[in-house]
């Protein structure tokens, strides 16, 4: 090992006072030469191209986003609904698991059922557990069975059970659909 220079915490010759220039926001933080970051860091809102003011953390303003939804919805591939798979109203968390709940929603919200922007849901399944879960604990180049065969066997059994489990939940899919009251 090399001999390192010893520098004591009482040695005032190891520091010097300098004046620096840069942008400082109202938050008191120093941003250096990055004026845009200083402005962004101290702002709360942005303006879209149409002049709408909105929270800076959103990608686009709610008004513009809402006006783009019908066009985005129509770009989705169309598929006939099988009358069993759950549906969701496009870009919302309003899910339907049967035709009656769709009809009730349309009636309660005074909207024609054919005007709902419905999307066919896709199933979400439980994820299998991989040995990688213990990668930080297992020695390098070891497998779970090297540590405990019983746990490795139970993991295999668990993953078999997971693969046979029913759908855990549903999320919005990539295909739009429409229904009529007689469906």
C-alpha cells in the first residue's frame, strides 16, 4: 500500500474562498448556468401551445388532452365484443363486467350507450417468482437448490399454482368496441 499524504482537518491551506456566478431560484438552490432548469424548478405551471395554463408535471394540458381523446380512441383497432370480457371507458378507470352495468352507467350519466368510448380489457395475471428474487443473497454462481432444495421445490410448486390461477385483474386493452342496447 502506498503512503498517502496526511491532511489534517485543521489545515486552512487546503481550502480557498471563491465567488461563483450562476442562476439561483426563489427556492434558494444554485442552478449554475442552467437558466431553464432554474425556471422550471421554481415554476408551478406551464402553458400549452393554445395558451391553457396547467400543472407543470403533466405532459399536456387537460383541455388539449381531452380534445385529442376521440381521435386517439378511433385510431385503436376495432374488435367485436364477446359479451364476456370486461370493458373500460377509454382513458378512465371506469370498468364494466357485464352489459347491465354498462346500461346502468349510460342511463345514470344520460349518455347513449353507443357513444361510450369502450375498450376491451386485457387480463393481468400474477407473475411467477424467479430465483433472481434472491440474487443479492445467493453467492455468485449458486442456484437456490444449492442452498435449499426444499425451497427450490416449493418455488416450482408455487409457480405451477400461479400459472393455473385465474385472472388477477384487468386493464385497458388496445382494441376499441361498441355495443348496442340489445347486446
